[in-house]
């Protein structure tokens, strides 16, 4: 069983899909791990650390040659996968809705694409869930980046020269990233409020010391613990709530996503205009179309004196920790299904059917039907 890990090619990607720790653990299962030269550099992992853990280092072609499984953070271009075994698994994130053509191409190439972001949100799959592990770090980093951009302090400070008041932070969207953003902003000493469309999050906000701010009667819980899209009336109710709250905020962190759709628009230009100059908005959804009008990935845009920012790949800004967690998710996934008799993983129906995009030359995932 040969497992290959390539250097990530996307310009904004500093993570890597295996660390020396997971290489060692995969070796203990009986797999041989091949790593492309320099694959870990941007995540502060030298080739020598992989070698020490038992991996072989080589060119991309040598790494992929006859591989049974290729692991990636982002799915590699097909050109890099020539030489992998027919039917080889590629376990990575695929952005299947955004990059549908690539899924079709993988099918044609006879590869089995396993989309890690389609991992079901069930208890036994929690340790394999890359969306959770990466969103958690992203929520943390968004607050730090916004704090750095903000020309004032977060905590209240009483000094001989007078008092500095605490920053007011408003978190919109209280999933994994939002919860970590609330916790991080609290730790930095801010006064935190938060909103969501799933009413069950009110208790979670309070448990972290935040204040829940909800539009009355607004609930849009969708399938699998995710949010559903709002109706026109619901959008208007939410806009009213945001308008009345946002003018008093110093920092706004937006994290709202709807699976398979563009991110919902939560903050309009007119609402930004009511904020104080020097306020900061961090749009964590900027790569999915943005929650905030005017946000541009990897740029700080100034509108009405407010700084609007967001990264195209936030977890990549914490590449070492993000790689450690991502690669553990991948290891936990393979380990959970490892068949010791055949020396290879065998997926069960519940998880296999959820994450498998392509098999036997076809696109097989029901979420991509039509
Ligand atoms: P997400 O990244 O899909 O969305 C972020 C947040 O934005 C969500 O809380 C969502 O409700 C909210 N949102 C969407 N539209 C909104 C709008 N118009 N206005 C305000 N907020 C809006 O969410 P996520 O972090 O992936 O979490 C989704 C759910 O899955 C949560 O309930 C989470 O606790 C759960 N979860 C379960 C597991 C598991 O059991 N294995 C693992 C991770 C997450």
C-alpha cells in the first residue's frame, strides 16, 4: 500500500496533508509513505523530519508512481496524478460545487475522488472532519487579524493616563469558526455579541460569555445541523437587526455559509456607512462570495472609514497547526477503515457514500446529481 503526498500547488496554500507524526502512524499500519520534496516547507516541516519518520522523499512523478492513495489538502491537478494506480483514491478537499469540472475530469481519469469536506457531521466522524478542524483555527485567526488591523486595544485598560474602553466585537454566524471567534475575542478582553439563524446557538453564545442578538422569530435550521437559506421576509428581519446593532460595533466577524450555495449577504454598504471610522470587518466567507458588500479576498478595502478584510484561505495563515490537524483528520479517516487482513482501508456505506465523488469512471455522489 503506497500513500503519496504532493506539495500543494495553489498560490494561497501553505498547508500539507501529512506531518512526520501521521507518516509514522501510517507506517505503523503497514503503508509506505512517499512525500514530494519540499512539500512541508511552508508548514515549517523540513524533508529531513519526514525521512526520520520513515517517509521516502522524491520528485512529484516518483511520489505518485503506483500510488494506491494520494492525500492532499486541495485536490491536485490531474496532470500530477499520471502514474497513480488505476482506481487510486485521492483524499483531499475538492470544492465539488465550485469546481465541478474537476470532479468530471477525475471520473474520466478513473480515479476515486474522496471529498473530505463532505464528511458527515456524525459523532464517529468528528475526528475526521477537516471542516471543523480548519474552521476552528480560521475563527481564531480572523479575530487576531482584525485586532491587528484595529487601531485601538481590545481590553479595557485603566491607566494613569486615563481609561481605554473595551472593543465591541460582533460575530455573525455561530458555527465552529464563530464559536472560536467569540472565545478568542473574549480572551482578548472584548465585549462580545453574536447572532445566527439557528436558535440553538443562543445558549452556546451565552456559555462563552457572549450576548446573543437574535431577530425575533427568525429560525432557518436546515439539514444536518446546517443553516437553510432565508426567505425574503426573514432577510428583511435580519437586516433590520443588523442595522440597529452594527453601528455600535468596533469589530465585526462574519462566518455565515450555506452548503452548496454562495455565502449569504449579511452586511450592506449602507450598514457599513453607519459604523465608526477605524472599525474593522473580517469576512471569513470572502472566498465563497462574501458576507459583506465590497469585501475582496486578501485585500484590506477601506469604505466609509471602515476596514473590510478577509483571506482567501484563512487556515493557511496558521499552516503548521492547520497541517497538524488536517493530517490527523486524514489519518483518523484511513485508520478507522483500515482492514488489517488486506492492508488497505475499506469504507463503509454511510461515510463512503457521503464522501465518494467518483468511482468506476462515473460521478457517483448524490449531492452532485444533476
Ligand atoms: P457553517 O460553516 O456551515 O456556517 C457558519 C454559521 O453561519 C452556521 O452556524 C450557520 O447557521 C450560520 N449562518 C448561515 N446563514 C446565516 C445567516 N443568514 N445569518 C446568520 N448566520 C447564518 O457552519 P459549521 O461551522 O460547519 O457548523 C454547522 C453545524 O454543524 C453546527 O451546528 C455545528 O455545531 C455542527 N457540527 C457538527 C459536527 C459533528 O457532529 N461531527 C462537527 C462540526 C460541526
